[in-house]
């Protein structure tokens, strides 16, 4: 099991580096956005990003996920090539239809979203950007199946550099505002498509299999509704905030969400990228259930510790990065949204049973129910407490999701999760965050020192309350002994990544 844990950690770390580069670019560009864009324009940009993601989920038919599920489990190389071809051909037809149907109505979308037809060009760019993103998700899934994490990260980093440079040029020098941001994304996605396409072509067997296509669509199509529902659950509140409040409120909330989103980008998405192919391959192997259980326990530990760090220092981050003081209030929603992300990260592991049984219709039912609950709660809370209502709704909706995913997945593939330990993590984490409230009003330097001390206290208190098993404590001591000598770091790294030391 330790080898599987190391493999999961290795690929997750590599994927996290790619995702971290994306998040760093967002943070680097934050002063540029806040100096060149008003909070209302930032809100408009957030709405466009949500819309692009919705199109990606709907038009992509979730074939990227189907490719990962069927391709990772397929041992016959030739049949895997057929799976790749079916995924690409189906996606190509769907993307072609989207562009044919939506481009003529760009003026209508502009009128619907922004009450004016002047922004129709935004939507022409948006449709093309979404098209390339759909293909790229498919291509990157193929890299994950082959465990080509290094190639994956190089692709992501190159895109990040291009998007960063183009953002600076279009916004700072051409003063194109929101249009410059989405145009940068379009060009970056197009370059990734051009770079990866030849590799994917070589991995295809141009042969159509009717039954396999039906099976992949039966797996993927329910995930469309689940994907739409999940997006609406996590980002649909932007539409409600725009309806009940203003684009400025959307901008403030979105900025707070972006800060908390470091957890999603760096930890949750990276974990899923590295863990999913391994999890699918391990379902019927000995020790798989204990592996999944331990993964969830320590994954939750990392999520809570990271959320505490973000919540403690979000205001300081905004003061350093945001150019306009109107953005500073965004720090208040970061702790609430961070809690929602913790629950979101956990529910992915809870859902393994449905993936094992291929009962994805339950996935769709559960998420749809949670979306209805979320929207209903947001409609009640947003007019009363503003964007805090959206954040509270996100927490309660993800809590409902986690409970339902756990309940139904356990029916198909029961896993002995360490729920008592996970409960202890939340109790101690919540207590430490409550203590941090007493730093309000204290001089910033002193407050930062106290908060750092509270972060260190978190794993110490877990030790006091016997959170760690003896085997885990011994492993930690071995890790410290192995890495405490900087002179051995190079050899240790080569050993961890499977490379030979020269």
C-alpha cells in the first residue's frame, strides 16, 4: 500500500505544480486586474468564465471522464486506441454543432447577460475558447491514463506562460479589459490543442465500435447533468448574485472565491488528477479499501490545514495584491468558502462506490438535488445577508452532497472510512480557527506570529488526541531522518521519482 500512496503522492505533486503555476498566474495578474478592471468588470469576467465552464461540460459530453474510466481499465493496447478514437470523434461532432448553433446568437447572449449588444464579440471569443478547452480536457485525460505527468505539467506551464504574457500585453498595453482576458485564454488553449493533437492522433485506431460507443455514452451522458449541477452548485451563485445584487458584488465575492480556490486548484484538482487513474485500477486489488480509507483521512488533514492557513492570512494577501481598497472586504468570505471546498474534496473519495459499480445515474440525482437545495437556500439568504448567503449556501450544499455520496456509495462498495478521526480533524481545526478571532485588532506582525503558532498547534493537538497510528508515527520519524540532511536531498528525490543517481 505504501507504494500506491507514494505513486499517488508523486503524480498528485507533479499535477499540483501545474495547477499551482495556473493559480500563481492568477495571483500575479490580480494587481493588474484590480487596477485595470472595476469590481463590476471583474464580476462580468467571472460570469463569462462560469459560462465557458458550463459549455465545456455540456458540449464535451463528459467524454474526457469516459476516456479516463474505460481507457485506464483497458489492458489491450489496440482496444484502448479505439477508445481514444471514439472519444475524439464524438467530441468533434459535438463541438462542431455547438459552434454552428451558437455563433449566430452572440448578440442575443450579449443582450441577455449585459443588457446590450455591444459585447457580442465576447461571446464569439468565448465559444471558440470553450471549443479548444473541450478538446484539451480530452487530450489531458489521455496523458493521465499513460501517467505522463511530466508532459502534462510542461503543457500546462507553457500555456500559463503564454496566457500571462498575453494578459499583460492586452490589458496593460492595449487596455482591452475583459476582452483581453478571454482572448488570452483562447490563444493559450489553441496553442495547447496544436501541441498535443499530433500525439493523440498517433494513439488512435481509426475504427468505430458501435457497442463500445454506446457504453461510453451511457457512462458519460449522466455525468453531463452531474457536471452541470456541480458547476451550478459551485459557481451558479454568480448568476444569483448578479440578479439580486450587482456585478460589483459578484466581483467581490468572486475575488474571495479565487483566494479560497487555491485549495481547489492546488489540492483538490491535483489530487483528483493523480488519484483517479490509480483508484480505478485498484478497485479489485487486495488492500484497496484500506488504501482509500487512509487516503481520505490524510487528504482531509491536508485540506483543513491548508484552509486554516488561507483563512488566517487572506486579508494580508488581499492588501498586498489588490490595488483598490474596495476589494479588501473579500477576505471575509474566504473561511466560509474554504469549508465548502473541504467538503467538496472529501465527497470525491466518498463517491468511489458509484464509479466502481458504474451507477453514475445516482451521481446525477444526488447533485441535481443538491443544486435545487443550494439555489433555494441562496434565493432566501442572498437578499438578507448578501454574498455571505451564497457562501453559507455553498457549505450546506456540499455537506448534503458529502452525506448522500457516502450513503449511496457504501451500498455498492463499502469502505471503512475513519470517520471518528475525520470528525476530530474538524473539531480541532474549528477550535483553532475560533481562537484566531482573538487576533482581530492586534498589530499585524504580532497577529501573523500568533497565527503561525496556531497552525503548528494543529498537528500537535492531533498527536495529543491520538490521531496518528503507531505505524504512521514511525513513518513520520523515518521521513524526518531521511530528509533532515540537505546533502542527501538530491539522492532522496531521485529515489522518490524512480530515477537513478549518477
